[in-house]
C-alpha cells in the first residue's frame, strides 16, 4: 500500500472499529492504445494545456429541460436572458406537461387557468415534488412543501410563481385553499385503553 495510509476508525455509537484507508498521491490513469491496461501517471507529467470544460449555464438548462418541449427551453432561455415574466406561462406549462400522463396532455393544449392539478391532470404529491425540483432548477426560485398546499389549479401555479419571482405577497384567495394532493388524510388510531 504505497499510495495509502491505513488506520482504524472507531464508531462511538456502534462500539466497533473498522479500517479506514486514505489515499496519498493517488495515481492518475491515461489510456495508451499500445498497452492493454491504463498505466499510472504522476500529475506532474500531464501536459499543462489539458483542461476540462465546465458545463455552461445553457448546457445545464438544456439538460434539465431535455424531456420538455423545445418551446419550454426557448422560453426558459429568454426568461434567463431578459427577465421578462411573459415567458413564465410557457415555462410552467411545459414543466407540468413533462409530468402529465400522455393521454391527459391534450388538456394542456391550449392551457386553461381552471385546469385542476389533481383532478384534471392527475398529479399527486410525489409528482408535485418532482415539478418543484425541476422548477427550482430552471427558475431562480425556492419553494417549500407548505407552499404547495395552496395550489389547486394551473392558474394558481402561474400566480404563485409570478408572485414568488417578483417577491410579491400571495393573494389571500390563494392562501385560503388547500391542494388535495398535498394533504394526507388523518391516520385512524385505535382508542387507547387504560387499565388500572
């Protein structure tokens, strides 16, 4: 083990130890077509001009929206470059469409603000979380689970994101409703019997 240092790590809760190996100067491998296996190379022998291109913001956006329509990607690019909120409905509808079952996608063309997320589009709480994750990747917004409880329709989602992005308070009518996909029914419990 000329590249490793072994010691023992003691787990205070489990009460036992196991070996821990730490690599010092790990070898870097390159592929040589004349040898069957990669040979170790010291970092100092690598050419200085070798660089790995970091993914650009556009590459990350394209990767995040790869299963969405081209119109969604173009609207997201335009929103990021201009900050124009008129692109928001296309982005939101495109993200929602990605997660809606194929046979229900026809309801989104043209999108109606009255479309109910659960009843009409078949979205459940797990799908809503996936939509939130993708939305947070695409738009400069953070959404917590409690905020999802108030979104019942596609229009509610548009209003919510518009207010969130502009740092405006949510309308009281939006706060008064609850999304059935985000509320769990109470767990029935047996009455407890106390014996004396």
